[in-house]
């Protein structure tokens, strides 16, 4: 039931994210924030039992003080740590990161945009990419990396993507100029330097990445270890290169900018496939094992046996 400042949203689709899988199992790839997350999400059991943060759906009821949206609006956005987007309905404050759904995307396609799109937009802005610059994206086949490839290309960059070989075709289709299969080749073996390196892989060598930057180059880490967070300060202080791990802000302005880019054809869908809720286990398995080429979405409205 929505409060006076809330929307009741009928959820059509929700992205199955790495964070969903990590919260379900409480096994996080970056370990340093284990304790604060345990306190925030529940010490002995989850405070919120329904997963799902990123979704697309339709407003079916609006509280008396709601001004931004009306019943019938098709929207997309984030439920943040309130979660609940795997449910058929979710009630959220209108102040949350919500915006009108891109008109040229389905609910399934739009549900896969907020997480990857907002993070990629944040880091590509901080990279201050200029037309003609060279950008290396490590982990380009993920939902954040896939959006980063497209946004960097829209900014005029020459993009080299790094990921597993089975993601080659889809990453090139997203716009990457070059692809490096890390299973067959170490990207650092190439005698190439870059203006910008965007790194989504926690196990990457910080020293190697900084060494591959051109003078004045920028390193951006989207999934930092605590040691990397500390070393960025030394890099910024002692060299002409810059390093950042600043986390993305989720807001309506970012969603509206992504919507404009999508409707202009600068960003296309990164959805690999969708599953009905009855097959959510399979969806999570694909995300956890990285046996996917893009985003995995749960189709909340699809019943088992439908295609």
C-alpha cells in the first residue's frame, strides 16, 4: 500500500544482478564492507525477504502528495536497498531514482538499464573523455562494462574491451573497436598505452593498470578492493595520472540522460535473456558463474511455459 508520497508500481521486469546473488548468499566479491552490510541487511536473517533493486513497471496507484507521476505511467529505476522489485508490486517513494521508461525499449530491456547505465554514465563522466582518446574497459561484457562501451563510443573514444572469449561478438556489437580475450592473452602484454582505463574486475593488478596509462591518464575502478582505494590517494598525489573509485549516485537526472541516449540510438539493449520467476534459480546461476553475455532479466509477468 503506497503512502502519501509513494507510488504503487506493478513490476513487469527486474534485472537479476550480481548484488542480488551476493545478498542472497551473503558472499561478496569485495570483502571490506561485510560488517556494515550485515548490520544494514540483517544480522541473523534478511530484513527484507524479497530481492530486486532494478526494474521497469507501471504506476497503478499514486499517493495523495505525489506530483511527478500519474497512474498509467511506464517507469524504470531503482528500489535501492528497500529492494522488493522481484515482487509483482512494489511501493516506493516518488523521490527514489525513477523516470519514464525509454519509449523504444520493452519493459525487459529497460529493466537492465538502471544498474549498468547509471554506473557507466557516472564513471565515463568522471573520465572526462575527449573525442579520439583511447579507452580500455576491463570487464566490458558485464552490465556496467557493456553500457560503458556504448557511452564511451558516444563520447568519441576508441574503445578496447577485455573479457572472456565467449563475449567477443556481443561486445563488438555494442561498439568496441578491439576485443582482448583475457583467457588467451594478457592485455598488459600489448605495448599499448591508454588515456583512460575503466576497470570492473576486482582482481586486476592496480600497478599494471596505472603503468598502462599515458601521461595525464585516468584510471577508474568500479569494484575496488580496500588496498586499491588507499593506493589511489598516492597516485593522485605523487604522479601526473589520476585514479578514482568514487561510487555512482542513483538519481532521476541520470535516468533521464540515459533515456535520451537510448531514444537517440546511442545506447542499445544489453539483455542476454529473460526468465520467468519460476526459473529465478537459473537466472542467478548464469549471473554468478558469468555464463552470460549481457544482462539477465526476470520477467515478473511471464508464467512458466510461456516464451
